[in-house]
C-alpha cells in the first residue's frame, strides 16, 4: 500500500544535524528536478526579498520565511515526518506509533511537496516554504513542472499494490494515477452527517477532513492492514469502526472514491 499525503503549510524548525543531501532522498529519479527547484528558490530568496515574498504568496508577517529559504543548503535537516506539522500530522501522530507501525509508515507514506516533489517521512529535509501552487519565474508553475518528473517515477513507486490518495487538489494535480494504477487507487472524501428536521443532511468538511484522514492513516498503520484493492480498503475501514460508502469508477482507468461519513466533528 502506498499512501499519498499533502504536506503541511506550517513546519517545525530545521534540525541541528547534517544539512540536506538531495542525492540521498528517496525516489532518486526526482533528484535533478529537485535540484533545479532548490537552486531557483534559494537564488530568488537571496536576491530579492520582496519579489520572493510575492512569488511565494507570503504575508508581511511571514517575511522571515524568505530568509529561511536562503539557508536551505546549510540548515540542519531532520526527518520529513518531524518537519511536517498541522492537523493531519497531529492526528497521524507518527512519533507515538509503535515500532512496527513506524516501519510500515516509512515504507507506505509519501508526502508531496512543491520543493521536493515527493519524499518519504524518513527522508531528512530542512524546514522550508514553497507550496505546490507557487509559480517560479524560471521553472513556472510547480504543479505542472512536477508532472513531467513524476510521470515515470511515481508509477514505479506505486508498484502493484493499493494507492490511497489523501492529497489536497493542488498536490493531486502534480501526479494523477492513470490506467491500471488509477483503478487500484482510492481517494477519500469526509462527509459530516447531520439530522435536520428528521432528514439526513451531508456536507463536506474542510479543517476536520484533515484530522479524520490522519486518524485513518494511523489506524491502518497500527492495525498492520494491507488491503489489496479499494474495495478491500473499504472493508478494512469498516472493521476499524468507520462508516464508509465506496463508489467504483464509472469507467476504466479511473480511481475509486470512498466517502467516510462522520457524525461528530473533532
């Protein structure tokens, strides 16, 4: 099983250990593309703070993020699973998983990134600021840029197993599973169910969508679940206590959609 995750906008501070080694990151087929984005981002932030802030979409209060980007080559690195914070990662709680679940996480989780393309949670990276929605002056829109680099690398990473795609739309646009890979891919939508005048009403949740997805990943890792298909995944999630409705694709070459229904938002 390969689980595709979005990064978090907020990140923990860089570490105090050895700095980044681009060539040491997982998915070495992305190394050249990673180096190109890194070079342009560092150069942009070092040359013109105001322009960099505009390109990165940063408010005045986040001006310090530009300076942080200038030090990406020398800042101490730490595992990506420690760098990424926020609602999804808080609910996932990588640090509190048992040893076996941590080993599963190292193999199964892949975090998408505007700067790195995609990394394993064990890959050592510095803290940075560069979303997939950024359009760099030289390389252009990063989601489009990464599509070319990922076209060969990601299908190989997906192997022959289930792909659980929990990415937000901006990151999902950087690589879309196709063909038979798509047919064994499941996306997840979290719906809040409420009774209004005796009639069930469902609505898509946003902020708490991330928390639910984090809990789903944690529960799958802790259970050691290895569903072979989207249909199997729906069954596993039901066994774990989730209310799930599975929607098979209407035609070949498309992903499944799993609706996870929640009655309480927390």
